[in-house]
């Protein structure tokens, strides 16, 4: 997964505009929803998503408990 992340993002981070473009390609066109999802991934709030943040968010979204998922979405 890390190799693919680095291949797609040579800088090692995804900024908000890049993230929104990917969201549009996936059919998520609502700006509010794009911002909400970006903020879930951007754990340290530095306006970029690095590999660790990416993996952590995916982990919670796919394998987290219902409480972890709710916390991830609303905080």
C-alpha cells in the first residue's frame, strides 16, 4: 500500500485540492462532504494527508468499532 501511495503522491502527502479531485472522480461532488472527509483523514490538521493519516483513517473506516467510526466522523 505504501508503494502505491508514494507512486500516486511522490511528495508523500495529499493536499486538499488533490483530495477533492480524487473525490470528484469517485462521484463525491458535494464540497461539504469532501471537506468533511478530508478533515477526518487530516488528523494533525496541517492541510495535508500523509501515509500514516491515510492508513489510520482507512483502518477506522473499515475495521473500527461503531463508536470509533462515529468519533472519527464527528470530531
